[in-house]
C-alpha cells in the first residue's frame, strides 16, 4: 500500500529534463578513520554538497554569483562564517544555534541584580530567586527550562515578573553542528582544495 501511494504521487509530476554529469568528489578520512568528510563540487551548477560524520549540508553558487572565479577558488576565498551562513540557510534554527542553559541563567541572575539595585524587588525575594536559579537542572531544551522557571519563587512569581516576553531572556549559542562545520569541516576541505590547486600550479612548471 505504501509503495503504491508513493508511485501514485510520483506519477503526478511530469519530468521535463534529467541532466547527468561528472563532478569532483573528495573523500577525506581522519582521526584513524573514525571521522570522515565526503564533499562534491559541481562546477556547472555551483553546487557544493557535504556529507560527513560531523554535519550534512549543501548550497549552490551559480556562476553569476561568484564572478570569474571557479567554484573551488570561490570556496577558498569565502570566509568560513559566510559559508556556514549559506550552508545553514535552509535548515531549522537548531542547526545554527542551540539553547544555552548557562548563558540564560547568567542573564536572569543579572536581571535580578539590576532589579534589586533599582528596588524593583526586595532583598529577600532577590536572594530566593537567585538561589532557585542555582538549583535548576542543566537542561538543553528551552521548553524544559521554561517549565523549571515555574518553580523559581512561589506560585510562578519569577516567571510573572519576567512578563509575557519571558522568552526574550533565553540565550543561545552556536550548535555543535555549526561549530563543527565552521571549525573542522570547512577548514579541512579548504586545505584539501588548496593543496590540490598548488599541486596543479607546480605541475605547470615541470
């Protein structure tokens, strides 16, 4: 039944053209073979596809968008920050960043101290909320964190103090995937391309 449904959906779409061509494919292994990177460069379409033990992503830079540079030259000249931004463009927010428990607690503690200095809250309340924040469980999900805020103070008083825009106090940091892409995957691919292009230049003078 599942297969028949899939075939029915496929038949609803008319295929106008299929293009097949050769691309430059790189297989990079590291750390004793435990980690790996597969990278494909298609000069014609400008597509760069990355599948690795760290992260999987893809993006296309058609010729008009990269000037007279080849795709590999463009990739080498672009900053890691720019490339990461493009590779994460179509992904969910969790690809780029993740909730930071420690940064959020630090931000809320700062708010408590600021409110105490301006006498928006009394000393006893400030101390109670501050200590309650220290006793929260270290969670990596903003939803679970919000549930814990219900227990800071009595009868959700801290959450009510933050107001309806409480979520604006949540802090985020680059995700593990984003960090790996920026600090591991892209630099290694760049090194591979640089070594290749330098070898091509050396061969010209042999």
